[in-house]
């Protein structure tokens, strides 16, 4: 009697293979690849500490971020121009302090873009301030 | 001659079952079902930043999500400013002020909302902040 169960085992393989394929298809469809993330470091001085005034000297680079675009050392520039300005400045020194001032209504994407450009030219002395 | 051949085939089931279990275990382990972050956030591009790997994310790290509308959350749990302050203070007490504090903000979030989070961090003595960006797009959207 027990022997009889082993008689046509070939027929039992088919559902097993079906299950394997179903499983494989299910997981291939549901699995989604994650983006690769990066991090951009910056300093945030304590509010109302007056460090903004203290740190502001001629050697520092000032970048203002508004709702429309960026202002580099008092002149409105495009992101492309900002890139070339920073490239030029980084050639002499990458140690200079970059002061980034953001308007309250400016999109966060602009700030990330500026930080990314600074990172591109190895300028890591970044401080972020906010304007009301 | 034909019968014994069929009898041998039944032994072939064992590796098959092994493979199925291996597959199931592999996918169960690799698949992350729960979303421990705000999935509505669309990050900005940051090709030149430091690539985030598992080693860059020690248990001491804190990732603060700021959605487009300004919702501040940790592990997809919305926090008030006071609760966030408490969380940061807890981290600082345990790991010191140097723990990796990361802000995941949508590219269209107003700076005002990000500044609010940064001010809370700075007020707690955490000045070194990181912003999360996308190094390379892999998921199709």
C-alpha cells in the first residue's frame, strides 16, 4: 500500500514547479530597487547667538537663496554661474567659510543644490542661516 | 525496467523542496515590508554628497522627515516641535552632540519648515546637520 504512493511521483512535480515559478514571479514583481542616497553636511549655528555677525568677514563667501534663485556675494546668478564662481574660488582655497542665507519661502531644493555644488568643489565649511 | 525508474524520481522532490524554502527564506529576509519613512517625500538630487551606506547609518543616527506641507515626522510618526525637541535631547544625552542628525526634506518644502527643525536641533546643541539627497536614481518614477 505504501509502495503505491510512490508509483507516479512525476505527476506531483508539476504543481511544485508551478509554485516555484509563481513565487519567483511574485517576488520579482514586488521587489523594488531603492535609490542611492547621499548626505550633505552643514552647520547650523544656534539661533540668536550672534555668530552670524562674528563670522561675517571679507574672506567668507555669501550665498543668499531666495524664492526665484540665488544671490552670490550680492549679485544674482544662475546655478550654472554659481558653479563656475565656486570652482574659481575653490581653486585658491577650499577652506573659506560659506555663509548660506535662506529666505523663509525658498524651496528646500535650492538649498540642497547649493550644498551639492559646494560639496562638488570640496568646500565643507558651510553654515546655514535663515531670513525671516 | 520502467517501474524502478519511476520509483527513483520520487527522491528528486527533496532538493526541490529545499530550493523552495531557500527562496522563501531569502525573500522574507531581504524584503522590507514596513515603511519606516515618509514615502511622499520627493528628495532633491545631490550627486556630490557622501554616499549613504549601512555603515553611515549607526543606531545613534536620527532621520527627521519634513514633508512638502511641513509635517515633521520620525519613522512616519508625526511629531510636534516639543516632542521633536525631547527626542533630540534624548539622543544627545545618550550619544553626545555628535550623533548623525539627518533631515529628509522634500525639494518643494518651504525653507521655513526646515528652518524650524534646524532651530530645534541647534537649540538643543546639535549644530552638525546633514541633508539627505538622491545620489543615483534606481527606482522608476
